[in-house]
C-alpha cells in the first residue's frame, strides 16, 4: 500500500470522500474543475503553439499577463469560499523564480541551469502537476522573529559562505498543499550549484 493514507492512525482508503482528509482534496480540485468548466475555461486555460495547458504555467511576458494571473487567483479564491486552492499558485511562482534566478546565474558564470529548469517546467506544464515547495519557515514561537527562536533550526539561516556556495542549517517546510501535490520540490538542495 504505497499510496495508503492514514488519518489519526486509521487507514483511509478513499481520501476524496473522507469527511476530514477529503476537504483539502475536494478544495484543491477546484482549479482542475475550472479548466473543464465552460464558464471559466477561457480564464483557466491557455492555448498556444505548445497546446492547451493551465494558465498558471504560462510564463508572464507583460503587465496584462500578470493581471490575468491575478484575476485567475482571485476567481479561484472566490469560488473556493475565500480560501485559495494553492494547487498551482505557490508552486508555479517558485518555478518562475527558479527560471529567473538560473537565467541570471547562467549569464553570470556560464552555466546551463536554466535548460534543466525549463525542461522541468515543460514536464510540469504538460502533465498538469500540482506543485508544492518547501518555502516557509517552521517558525516555532510565532510571536518571535526567526533569528530569535529558542531552537535555531526553526528557520534557515546561512551559517557559512565558501567559494563553492553557501552552507545553511535549519528547516523549511512544505506549503499546506503538499498533501494534494503531484510533485514535492524544495527550493533548496544540498548542493544548489552542483
């Protein structure tokens, strides 16, 4: 049972229809339903030379593109009863950040990281992945800023800089959508540049 799920120690065989675990799955499905709904399809799906895919995967080229993305997020939030589905929003934001960052790195030091990120972008776009990323601090005591947490591993500071890159220590956690994601990624790898 590799894909088994448990809730409070009990096996859940049908996550979507489970009274507790199913809430998140049904809510996350909202973005997928919008793509198939004739009332919302034109806002949720884009068609170009690559085919049809979620507008969330469209790489923004203009202020108008950004406005369309913002309107799509607002629509899905409104349809979700003021709760953002997050099945695409944060993961594609992180992916777009990687595209920008690797482009700059490649220009600065002559590497080819962006090619690999673009390959993953095409794969995620074409398979309509729901992405989750480890992008938020654990926080511990939320009344204190990260550097003032009693446990230094409640955030992710840089502890050393070397010619090969940086060394960090601590933790980042996945966004809440991770339970419904097709792909769990991290914005950090053991060797970012290697």
